[in-house]
């Protein structure tokens, strides 16, 4: 694909120079480190609140928090990261178009498909690195606080969460290409996030769709057996490919 | 035999609310500088965008360097240097990095990129600013950088959209010299609304008006074709009755007032005459009859601006 390697190198340099990479990795790390800390610390903090200041609520701590609580907290915190993905991807093509950078790049021997792919692969690579950073932070701190970590389940959880981010990045960048508007791309990304949450509330249906990634992740955390994993993964991969193909088709015919 | 550099036939382009190009025919062959003129909205930028494959035409055929244009014309893109009207870059890159990135996109080797980057930075007068971030460049520096990236890869065809519009007089002179130089080794197709620049540089002129090519000719031939003697009559006093008589005078084709800012009390009337011998005698007499003071009287060669205005004017009359 003509020019893909060059465009990817430029994207990498841009993420580093504009400090978006650093900010993203720090946020991922905060999610990783903050989750076991919250799992351990919140019940302890609540226990210190005097009874008469609890508004009549009776706090019953039936057990000490453990590794699974840290995973549950990690899942909750990680579910906010699609917002970061949408914010960092929404202007990736629409912004370059608005600033009129696009004509100079596409006047060179670069295919529009390579351009689009570089714009999707760059945030995906950052999310892969971010997920790894968050996962390592979480694993180390969870082991330190709770003395154990369920590695296979934990690795699978991170895989599902990463795939979820890939979906949001693809949708947002595709919208950035097709709608020619940063605001429009943000609306699509946030809409997809909202839709996945709504569908996630209907687990029996969501398991057959990309929204099932969240359901599977929740099942992993509580130790429920995973069902219809293949359907969920296949529908997610299919949707990513379909969105890319659609954006590629639109961009190839688009006026620059 | 090499195909024409640009071969445009019956080109039509329609936007939803307006037809911008209405059957453009254009053939550009060989090296040289080709000036591309037109009033605002004539369709110049639309044509340049189609030539770059940024816009797919509604009808007609367009070949650039022998290949059909389109979004994926990879091979031919290596041979085109394009400068948009307002070139924009990533502000976080330095000028040198922009050129390195461009060289990589063109598939140049590291050594070629390094050599050519040094060369084009020097030619465009950006060598001292090469390591500064583009975000801090002035408009003129960005235009120079735009030209520098167009020079990389030593293309066969340069498509330049208003290449000196953001430059100061010194910069303008330098870039125009550079464009003249490029025209000796390649084909330069340059749009501009500054007729003086085109007149100085271009061997050939194409005039686009209301979506159609109305003139496509060598600059010298065009001027010769429209060559009619012009007299500048510089007078002071009330010229209203003089102007009335001028309209009715037999030897006069047309005339207009030329703006003069250096001497506001004086008025310059540029008169196109049909019969030079009669006009040379009659015009000073007419000035005297109307009691005007004659400050200067002399003939002048028609500039491209005069030709352009007459061509556009005659099209307006025809329509």
C-alpha cells in the first residue's frame, strides 16, 4: 500500500511531539494503578466515616476486598477510556482537511487507503501500548495489595477491553474521514459509546454484537462462564472491517 | 513522441448549485512557463484540483503526462510538483522535517532527500529557518516552503496556484526568478491574478472566463494580436466635455481613466486609438479646444493587463 510506512512514521512522530502519547499513557497508567487502590481503599475509607454521618445507610462489609474487586474496579475505570479515544481521534482527518494539510499529502504518491489506515493504526498502536501499561500497572499493584493475580483471566480481560477501544477508534476516525467534521466525528464516537452501554444492558442480545465485549468482560470479573465468545469477537472484527471498508470507499470518491 | 503534458478535452465540472467549467479544452506541450489567468470565480482553482485528482470531473477527459487523472494516479504523482494557494503544514514539524517527509513520500533515498533538501532550501531562501518549527513561520515563509516541497523529486510538471500571493516584493522577485528557471527544465502551469507576473514569466497564456478557455496563445503573439496603439494623455482641469468629445471622435477606439496616486490633481486617460497618425495630431488639439492643461502626451505598448481587460471585456459584450 503506497506510502503506509512513511505515513505511520509521521503519525508516530506526531503523537510523540504533540505529547498526546505521553498524556494517553499517563491516563492509562492511572487507570491501571488507581483500580486496585480504589478497590482496597474505598471500603476502608467508608469504614472510617462515623455512623451518624452515613445518612441512615448501614455499611456491611461482609469480606475483605480482593483481587476480583480490583478487576471489577479496573473494568469500571477502563470503560471511561473510550472517551479519551474519541477525543484523540475525532480531528485526525477532519482537522487536517480543515487546516488544508490534506491536499499537500495526497498530492504525493500516497494512496488514500494508506492514509486512512495510518490514521486508524496510529491510535490503535497507542491504545495497545496504553492497555499494556495499564495492565502492567494493575497487575503489579494488585499483586502488591492483594497478594495474587489471576493471570489468564486478567490477560483475557485486557484483550477484550483493547478490542473495544479498537472499535471506537475505527468508528471515530472513519467518521472523521467521511463527515469532514471534527464535531461530527465526536458525535459518532460518543454515540457508539452510548449505544454500546445501552446494548450492554441487554446481555442476552448484546452477546451476539460488539456490545457483548463489555458483557464478556463483566462475566470474566465475576467468574461466570463465558458464552458466545465467538459471536461477539467475530461481530466486532466484522464491524471494524466493514467500517474501514465503508470509510475507504467514501474517502476514495471524496473531493479534497 | 511524448504525450502532451496536459491534455484536457471538453472538461465539464458541475457543483450542486453551479456549473464551474463548461467545456474546457487545453493542450500544454513542452517545457516553459504557462500562465493561467482568470477573474475570481472563473474556475482556475477547480481546474487545478481536477488536474491533481482531488476532484473528479463531471464530464470530459483529462490526461496529465499521458495518464488519466484520478485519486489513485500514483505513478504520475511522482512527476508533479503541486503548490496550493495557501500551503499548510503540521506546525510541530520543522521546515527540514517537512521536506524529509515529502522526500520519503516521493520514494527518494535518504541520500537523495538530504541532497535535494539542502538544494531546495537554499533556492527558496529558507536555509536559515530550516530547523525552526513551521508553526512559527510567516505566511511568506510557508509559501516558500510550499514551493520547496513542490521542487523535491525534480518533477516534470509544476502546478502552481498563485505562487507569490503571500510574498513581499523582494520575495516575489526571488520566487519569480526561480519559476523562470524551472520553466527551462520542466513545464510550469501557474495560475495568477497578478498579470504583471504572468507577463514577465509566461511564454504562453491561457485565459479562463466563465468556465471556458477564451484565449490560449503565446504571450508575444497575444500581445501582437491585440496590439493597437495606446496614448496616455495626462491633463489637469475639468475633463467632462473633453471625455464627451473623445467618445464621439472617429480615430478613438476606447479609453479609460487610469488611477494615479502620485499626482491627484492630474488625470491620466489611456486612449486606444484606431488610426495612430490622426490621433497623434487630433488628441493634443482636442485637449487645447477644451481648455485643459496638457502635462504629458505619449504612446505606450499595451501590457498583458490591457490585453486581459480587453479580452474579458469583449467576452462580456458578446454575452
